[in-house]
């Protein structure tokens, strides 16, 4: 368990160039939990050679005042989610209550992203630039909240969802360039998923 720690930077864990960070939950205590009132995210990857692997465990209760991910910010880095949960995290601005992808890569192959809020866009996942990618093979994205794209909001064309996982995502909106692809009875401006 990792909680109650403070830092002069905006992330509990910063994964730097050439390094990897693995989160497991083999004994039931693999939890990264924020305490206190400071705005901070759990994990920040800051280089294309840095990677965060989430095999299990829980990231919960993180808050970020900016757009850059309430729990995880992939700033040119990578994330592979195989299990675990990201819950009750939030951020302001453009979003990514759980995960913000900015010039990075996020592969979701299991796990749960739920109960997060993302300000304007992307309650669960926010994909920012054309150099960013989000690929979802399995897992669950549910009960997240944002003005647009409660589950996932993509500001580019690099967002891929495996066909069988549509049953696990509640109300998803993917913005492709300047046009919207609306799925699952999306009501413009009232996306809560």
C-alpha cells in the first residue's frame, strides 16, 4: 500500500526515460491511494521509453486540477493495463479522469476503469493528440462522467476498440477530427457513462 506521501511535484510516481513501473496485487495490498487535499496524480510517464504496467491493484482517490489525467498521464510514455482498477479519480479541464494520453500509447487488455470524472472530456480515458493511441481489447469502462465522452473521448483517429468489448463500455463517444461518431444512444452534452 502506498498512501499519505507528499511530493513537490504533481505525481506520486514519475516513470522516467528508459524505466518501467509495474503494479501488482499478489497479497491484496497493491493499492495507490491519495490522501490529503493536494492536487496530484498517481503515475506520470514522461518519455517514449518509459512504461507503466498495471497487472493488478487499485489506483484510487487522485485529483488533478489540469487536463492531464486524474490518475495516470501518459506524456509520450506507454501504459499496458492487464488487470486492477482505477476508481474515484478526477481532473479538470479537458479530461482524462482516469487516464490522459498525450503523445503516448495506452493498451487496455483487462481491468476496470470506473467512477471517475473528467471535466469537459473523457471521464474515463482522454486521448489528446494525433501522436496518441488507445487500444482496448478487453476490460470494463463504466460509470464515468464528463460533459463529452463519459467513458472515452478521443481527439484524434487513433482509438481502436475490439468488436467484442462493446458490451462492456457504457456510452462512448469518439471524436474523429471535427466530426463526431456517436455510439450507444449518446445525447449531445448529456453524456454520463
